[in-house]
C-alpha cells in the first residue's frame, strides 16, 4: 500500500468511538473494520497505522448477532415490516434504511426504527444525517412490542419522514435536515448489543440466546398523486431466503459487542429469525414460532364532527361488538347508534344534542378484534377532538383572518395542513385584482407538495385561490393538482388564466370530490417552476345517500308555502345559542346558494327566502 506524501491526499482510518451512541457497518466491505474518520496523511506513523487496519478483520467477539440487508438501494418510498422484537437488557432489534456506499460520515443517511429490549412500551425513531448527526425521538406504544407481532413502517419522501405503527402515523419530521436525505438507502434489520449501557442497559450473558422475529417486509415506491402516494413494488413473506434480494451480514464495528454471522439469520416456517447468541450455541433453537394475537384493540383517536363522532381503532374489529352502542359511553349524552365503516377500523357514532366545537371524553369497552379467540377491550377513555366545522376556508401560509383559518404544517394529530414548500409573506399593502380578499393573497405557499384536511366521509366542493405574484410571463410556472389520486386541475398557468396579469386572483372550483377514508389528500405537481397556492375553501355537498347535515336536537322548523314560486318562509327554533347554516342544493347535490350562515341566539327565528334569480324547479 502506498500513498503520495502531500497534504491534499486523503485516506480513511478507524478509531474506537467508546462514547458513540450508534455507528453502522460498512456496506459491501464485509470482514473489514468500521470506517469512521477522515484525515490527512502527514507522516510515516500514520501510514503504518493505516496499513495495519486495512487487513481483513477476524471474527473474535464474545457474542454473535445477525443482520439482513437488501442488495438494492432505494430513493424514497414506504418500508413496512411485521415483527416481534427481542426482550432483554443490553440489546436491540431494528428495522431501518441505510446508505452504505461509500460509508463516510460526510455522506451519512439513515432512518431508524429501534426497539430496545429493556423497554416494554416504547420505540425509538431516529434520522442520522451528514456528519453522523442524530435526530432521536422516543415514543410510547400501548402494547409490549416483545410479546406479539405488530406492523411498523417508515415513509420517506423529499418533504418528510414519517413513522407508522399498525397502519397509522405516530410521528413525522419535516425539518431542514430532511433535505439531506438524498442518497439511495438499503432496507435492513438486525439484532445486536451496543457497547453503551446508558442507552440499552447491560447485557446478561445468561439471557442468551434471544431472538427477533420478522414475518414479512414490503417496499412501496414513492408515487405522489396516486392512491395514498405509495405503490407496492414487492413483498417478501420470508418463505425462503431470496438471495436475489437479501444478503446476510458478516461484519462488525466498534461500539458493537457482537459479530454478525450468517448462521444467526435463519429462515424457518415463513419467518426470518435474527438470533443473538454466544459463540458456541449459534443459530435458532427456539422451536416453533409463536405468532398469537394477544393484544386487544386500542383507541387511536376520536373526532367530533357535529352531527356524529368517529372513533378510529388500532386494528380491524369484530362487527357486532363494534356496532353495539352500549359499548360507548359519552357522559350526559345519548348515543343513538354505532356503525362500523368499510375500513373495519372506524366506528361512526350518532349522538343526540352534540355541540360541535367542544371536546368530550368518550369511554369505550367491550369492543373485540378478529383474533380467534377474540381479544376484548376493557374500559378505555379517549378525548374527542373537535373536528372542522364545515364549510371551511384556509388562508394558506397565512394567519387567521375573518372566517379564514390560519395555516400550519401537517401532522397526524392536526385537522389540516400542508407538506413541502415554504411560506411566502408578501407586502401587507399588496393590491390584488379580481378579489376583495386581498389579505388571503398576501401570503402563499410556494413549492407545496401535499395538502391534507380531515373530513367526514362524503362529497365536497373545493375552491382553490391562486394569484401569480412572482412572474410576469407565461414561462414562470405550470402545475397540476390532484385530489384523492385523481387529477382535477391540469396544466394550470396562473398568469395565462389571469389574462396575462400579475397580482390577479384566479379561483378554480372542483365539485363532488369524494372522500372515503377521513382525509382529503391533495397533491401539487409542477411541470414548470413550482406550484403555489394562497387559499382553499371546502364545502360539503349532500347526495342523500347515507348523508345528512347537522341538525341540533331538539330542532323545530317549517318551510311554507311548499311548493312555492317567488318567496318561501323559513321558520325554526333553537333551544340554545348555536351556529346555523342554511344552504340550498339542487337534486344533483350541487350547492346553489347559502341562505344563512351565522351564530344565533336561542328562540324562534324567521327568514324569507326569495328565488327571483333561480330557474324553475
């Protein structure tokens, strides 16, 4: 081995990092030491050190672990696994993505799910970016991950990284460090004992062997604008070792108290079993894999939409227990009925006299899953979050203004928000033509990728508010808009739509967008420049099919004459102060006119509606 003797020649050496929280093995450099340090060769002693550490590493550690990794690397996507982690102090089981070519700190990219064996109700998530900078968060879960299989996932896009448990999002990161994740990463899983007792505890040799079990792994391509923005590419059920997809780890690194050996990655009975053993009793000796569902359903969230409450559970439910209204208690209110929706995880509760904006505590018990025998919930309490009261208007990238809601970055616990892009605040004196709502157009989100709004199942009219405030030509930006996986606006050139006018409002309304999963998903895709949007309005349309507007109870009203020609009287009574909105729809479910939209006091109210400007019928 020879080196040129000048300060510009860079070489790689290793050093033991006793205080390091975690480091990873080099990808294709099996049998060699961990590469963690770059420095400049200046003298003969450094050349001797480098020459010594380049010899193949001989496996000699007391403990033996295991790792499986894909041969291919992936740029963005959803990575899912069904697994049961290993219990015990001093060790962890993992599922993660990792960039390993080349493996130097300046190009570090990694996204982790790490389950510490000493923690019975928690999972650790981490992103490691250039320079080995950690972004760690700990999250509790309402089950013991070492006792039964659960599904975990990572969603990685250019705009965010999100972690999922049992099919629902539990945490999302959208910080500036996400932009540093631009190297292809392999999908990996391993079991190992870190040399960091403060992190994982102390390993007891008498506890070995221990095992982490993996039922299947799935990879979805990132395909924004289609279905849920991800498309399944492949799934591996681990019926055998697919050597065209996976390689077994045979390496180690400083900070890892074990060597990875091939015989500790075992495929048996449709499972991948990763083993942590001593140096003598390697491989799997645990008998048949126990794959029993022992966890009852648990409550993820509940929301108050005014005319009903929705409750979302951790897994699919047994129908009769889910639809037994006596299993739900809302103090001081009468629950009329419970309906299990088509996803088999969401229950809709019809409730008397509910006040939409207020939060309540809901008590649920007796609801069972589909296991045999079924697991049944004991008493659980969830705070019902106030859902959005329709219609809604959002001042995208701006603050609350008149009836417009201020905007926010989307997170799972929120009702609405954007992903990607950046807020642009324009002059507070900017004048916008073709609108009297200049304030909405004085802020905008440029480069927006996704917009999400929680809505009850139904059909909606969407109005998008655009203005070209940046360019004075048709060559500035062109983009498409998708809703629920379907293109609804094609090739939008705001400047052209405005008649070649800058600072001119352009509104686009799309009718009857169907939402079935509780979230309106919008996607903005640029073909020139970047998308931009200033405001969004959402109104419900009623088709008469299992849909009804919110009516306070008791609610007394009368319409006369019926039928009528020019005018109609609308009379109604409220038992308490409430917000009332009266809308007129045609037989196709299209909104014709808003007759009334305001907060009213208790008592009797009367309005005369004139239809002079409407056609017959």
